[in-house]
């Protein structure tokens, strides 16, 4: 349940660490699992740190980029009647075209990512719940 | 539209040990990627307070640990041992089976020996007979005879010129 001003953790290696939501795509007010979001990088990894993306330019503090919500602390109802909730709010950075900016995803990702056609991120994820 | 109950698989609450039917409970995914199924608000609250289920007497973990209710479980389980009954077979009636079973070991041994001796004699007789026949055949043949000729093939054509 990410809104304007919500902070989220970044779980890929695009260089950003913490990100603040400034807009929710699709005209919605609230972003949940599998929704796209526009955000500002609030905290980024130091420029010389290893393990950062080499394909695309690393994100720095103050960069505006899109992201996909992959973990939400607010519980989400699944169609089989179960509710899922995660420990934190987490996000994977995307380019404007919808491709992930990093090339690795660390941590769990919700199944909604695959359900909402984010196949690339689903394939990068080490574990989906 | 798929039926909600298409997979009626009851999960087990990670805290209390009770069954979770579809439509009940919550799944909580911790930051270490481990997911926990919790039956209701009670279990959820206690879980988040980091209470230990093994210390709460109503949970299954506690009951198993302190061996509560095991006596009733054991009484229900009574081992059933099948009794093997001897039955008559087509070739042997029940009496003959029983008789053979109850034969004294010495008698059995002596019978067996007799049978062995008999078969040995029969074998020896057969072998002797074979030998006699063979010698007869050999006497009838003149000179060297190949194995194939012994079996009845035509004699090999001898080479007359090189």
C-alpha cells in the first residue's frame, strides 16, 4: 500500500537503496503488489561500490525512475482466499519502458509480479511467495 | 472463473499447529524469505510478539512436547495380526500337507537320501547306455569321421588337385 511519500526498499542492484514514491501509475491512489510506481531515489549505494548494475547507468540520489512494487507490508488478498503480507515494502527499479534497471534481484518477490505480466522480474527473483 | 475451493488443501498453522481451511488465516513472509501460515488473529498476534508456541499449553507443539493426550492415541491404535491359516491346494489335501509338515526330521532325511540315490543310479544307467551306443556307432564308422558326419551329414569332398 504505497502512496505518495511512502518509502520503500530497493531490492535489485540498480544502485538505489531507499526510494520515495511520488506517483502511482494507472490513475490509482494506492500502489500494491505488482503495481508500477514513480519514485525518487532517497538513498543510493556509493558510486564505487561493487555489485552494482553494469548494463545501465547506476541510480544516484535524486534520480527519478519507475519501479515495481514487489513486497507490501499491508496484507493483500489472493484469489484463493488467503491473505499475504510481508515484513516490509520493497520495490524493483524499472526503466520507462518497463525493463528492470538492475540485473539481479535479492530477496523474496510476491507472486503478483508474475501474475501481472512482469515476467522478466519474476525470472530474476530467487524466490517467489 | 475458477472455484475457490479447487484445491481443498488444508494448511497447518505454523504457530498453533491447527488446520487452516481455505479462506482463513494469513500468510506472513518475513524478511528472511521464510513464510509462516497463521490461523487467526490470536496466533498472528502471539507470533508477532515472538511468543514461543512450545510454552503455550493450548498449542499442538506444547502438547506434543509434554506428551499430553498420547495415552488415548496409543489405546486407539491396536495392532492387528493376521492369522495364517493352512489351506488345501489342488495337488494336496489338507491332511497330506499336515502329514508332510509333521514328518520327523530323521524320516525326511532318510527319504531324501533315498531319492538322491535313486536319481544317481538312474543317471548312471543312462550314461552307461549312451556310452554303449556311442561305441557301437564308432565301430560302424571307418577311419576319421568329422563331427558333422557323426551327426549324419554327407562326407566332405576331398580335394584331388591343387
